[in-house]
C-alpha cells in the first residue's frame, strides 16, 4: 500500500503496520487495547485489570514471531523491564483456545481484533 501511495495510485491508505518511509506521512487512525484471555476458573477471570508484574508470573501462550499483537505484548513487557513466562508459541488459534480453556496459560489479544 505504501508503494501505491508513492506511485500516486492512491491518495490515502489504511494499513495495519506502517513502514518507515520519509516520503509518506503516517497518521494513527485507531488504537487497539490489549486484553488478557484466561479460562473462566483462572484467578484473573474476575479482575477488571491485571498488573504486568502479575502477568509475568503466569504461563503465557504467544502467537508466532510475525504477529503484530505479539510485538505489542513484547513491547509492554520490555517497557516494564520484565520477562514473561512464555510456555508456548503457535500460530494455531484453535490450539490456543484449547490450551487457555484447559488453564494451561493465558493469551493476550488486541481488543476488537481476532481472538484466539
């Protein structure tokens, strides 16, 4: 999409992941909030908010390396100088649902985005 702007094929484009390019101005259109997804019996299930420090103590199921949500989660932990307890990495959303439902860990998703 960035190339289509540079080639004057489009005047405006809405994209999920802007690439740095000095010839194009990127203006945030919306911002997604991260939500923690846990099994109904998990201690976090009935909390309104969870501290990052508390999340780091629990088993985390992460999406694959290229995932935009994963990058947001990694940035969140990095900003707090905390290392998460990643127990599994997968791109299979159905598998993530099964693991979370069994209480094998929690998952972080973008609110409004696709959920595992």
